[in-house]
């Protein structure tokens, strides 16, 4: 039997395991799953740890072509595991009463309102698991696969090297080295070091790397966006701003909380929402896409420096918080207004994001919010809050055709940015393997 190593146990690995079982690949292969987290409670990152919003959309989540029926299948899988839905005797999906779900821009009137103001509204369906349900859900998924024949889990095993050698691949762990017939790398964004090392040895793996999204987390009282939240929970829109840069909303959290995202040597902001413990504020990211051309080739470095700069200005291990009017007028915020921040006060300093973000980024954000005021009155109230910096790194886009026996899936491949797309990426790889002789 051929041996496969699957590195990482996050969303894309879950998708692969789902396909591995469904297409009975365990009759042909033995699969070793290596996860650096010490146990199941310490695996996964991002959406499988916080928030857990599941989208079905053609317009967001990644750059792969994922058929809608595959997206639906993946989302149903998580919903059933979480207990928020079940399949009845006739095979129908039945939702539980407390599920948070909705559709974006199904309401044509709303669609047109945004459209006429210059925005591109993105249609999607979504389901919200909530931070509190995620650990249980991932645990149940693991319990389902740990019983399957020829799937072996190895926790606390960080892989530090993947070296293709002809028909075999050497997988270098911190504890030992092993040889496999096939390797699937599914290490997410956190595993960027492993993928960067692989790319250094095989630059042919990179298709492109030229973007970073930079911006702020915006927070305001629920009542300003109440109607919108009720209508669609997550509103995703894009705008080509007056600077020529594309600005978009990302990760809307009604009654949610602003959080810190910790990298090795800097802090950025993010947001999430629990399914039960609610706040009275909504937060969402306003992100500006920066695309660079040669000779500059380090968008990750650019985003990291700006994040570090905002931490330095905030006195170290903190981010900057500013009121909208001060942001617009380039003045340091010294006193907050009516909006109470949901981020713990030990993580922020009142300051001026104009000292950290580039002018083009700031002008793009202001243009976006001012135009949005025409559609959502109150969005530019002077005491609404901005936290910064929020950064979304794009991983190198990987050429998965380069190695026959080594594939890179999920966010570390640069092709996905969401639970649904990452899971579907893994699932589709298993499907394509099942179709091979
Ligand atoms: C704060 C936050 C909130 C988010 N919220 C959402 C959301 O609500 N909805 C949504 O769709 N998306 C969300 N995302 C994005 C989503 O989490 C990712 O797109 C998705 O999890 C990517 O799946 P993946 O398999 O590529 O990586 P991951 O899910 O990150 O899994 C990678 C796994 O590999 C392991 N690993 C890493 N390096 C190694 C190594 N060297 N050796 C062994 N194991 C390793 C990690 O420990 C991890 O368990 C969010 C992201 C963040 C950061």
C-alpha cells in the first residue's frame, strides 16, 4: 500500500479526510496525519478556532473554482457535526432553531441601493457556528476519523521539511524523518515557514506573489447597522476608491468583539462573535488591497512593517484605537465618545493611525466610508472606532501541477481564504485521487 503524509489538521485537511473516507481511499493508501498542536484542542487556527462563519459563495473565499454543490456539501458537513443541523430519514437537511444563518444581497432593493452608490455587492449564503461551538465540532470531526482504518493521527509533530526526491518524498519532523509516496501540505497561514522553505528550494512552485490587504477594524453600535445585520448578517461589498485601490468589507460581526491577532513579532486586529455572549457593537474590517509590481517583491514584509509600526507607536505589545473624526482630521484621539470599545483596554492605546498607515491607504478608507454613509446613515459618526492595523497576507500562489506526488492545499497554497474553500480544496484533491488509476 502506498503511504501518504498529510501535514496539518485544519480546514483543508478535514476536507481531504472527508474525501479520503467517502471515496474509500483507505483501501489504497495508509495516511499519517501530522499536526504540530499537542492535542486536538490545540489544532487549527483562525476560523476553526474563532467565529466559524461558513459561506457559500462564488464571489469570495478563494480563487479556486469550487462548484456550489461542493461548497454546500462542505458546509452541511460542519453544520451536522456542530449539531446545528441534522439529516432526516429522507436525506433532507433540518436546521436547529438556534442556528444563525442568512443570505447576502438576496434583497434586490438593497442590492440596487449599494450598486447605485458605486459598490459591488457580493452575494453569498452564510451560517454562523460561533467561537463557543467550534472546539466541540472539531473534536467530533476528529473522533469520526480516528476510527477509520488506515488513518493515523500524530499530534505534537511539527514538520520542518518536505523534500521531494524522485518518486519519494522525505518528511522531516522535529523528532524523526520518514519517507512517503505522496505528501499533502495543509499547514495554513501559520505554517508559512515550512512552505517558504519549500519554495526557496523550488522557486518553480510560485505562480505569483504581489498582494497584501491593509486597513482597519471598524466598530460601531449595533443599532446603526441593525437593519443590515438582520437582513444579511454579513455584508460584503467592494469599491474601487478614488485612489484606484480596491476597498472591501470583511468579516462582519454583529454584536461581536474586536480581538487581537498575534504573530511571532507583531500584533494586528481582528474580530469575532460568539453564538451566545453578545455585545452591543458590530465590527467589520475595511481593507485596502495593495498590489505591487517589480522590483518590489515582499508584500508580506510591507504588511508586517506597518503592523509593527502601529505596535511601536502604541508602546509595544498593543494596537492603536482612534475615533473616526480624528482619523479623518489626522489628530490623535485623546478621549472616546459614545462607543465603548469591545477590545480589552490592555491591548490598545488611543492614538493616530495616520502615523502608521500610508496616505493612499487612509484616503481609500475615508473615501469608502464617506460613500457608505449615503447607504448606511451613521456609518461615519465622529465617535465610531477604528483599530489598526488589520492586515491580510496573501500567500504565494502555488503551482500544484509542478510535483505529481506533492500537493499544497488550503490557505498555504495561496488559493483559499476561508473554511469553505480550504475544506473544499482538500475534498476535491481526494476526489481527484480517487479518479486516478
Ligand atoms: C481570527 C480568524 C478568524 C477567521 N474567521 C473565519 C470565518 O469565520 N470563516 C471563514 O471561512 N474563515 C475564517 N478565517 C480563515 C480560515 O480560518 C482559514 O481560511 C482556514 O482555516 C484555512 O484552512 P487551512 O487548512 O488552510 O489552515 P488551518 O485551518 O490554519 O490549519 C492548519 C493546521 O496546520 C497546523 N500546522 C501548521 N504548521 C505545521 C507544521 N509545520 N507541522 C504540522 N502541523 C502544522 C496548524 O497547527 C493547523 O492546525 C479566519 C481566520 C482568522 C485568522
